[in-house]
C-alpha cells in the first residue's frame, strides 16, 4: 500500500512540473521575439538572454516532469 502512495505522489509531482511548464513554453518565445524586434535597443542582449533562460528552464521542467511520471509508472 505504501508503494502505491509513493507512486501517486511521484505522479502528482510530475504532472505539477508539466503544468508549470505550460506558461513558460509561451513566455520564452514571446520574450525572444520581442528582443529580436528591438535589436537596436540597449537592453537587447539582456532581454534575449532572459528569453533563452526561460526556454531552457521550460525544457528542464519538461524533462523533470516526464522523468517523474515514468518513474511513477514503471518504478525505479
């Protein structure tokens, strides 16, 4: 019974990671697009790097969420 409870908690954690990734998947490309439309602005490189960091964070959270879901389904 305890094993089923830990699998459910791990599944919930994975779904939480994937759900928190959805806004980042939209926000990252929007920030990058805004950076490239304002290339002559002095904050161009700062905004571009923030957009890239957001996209990398989204990819990391997708990997972490899918990894947790696979662990909960198939075990360690």
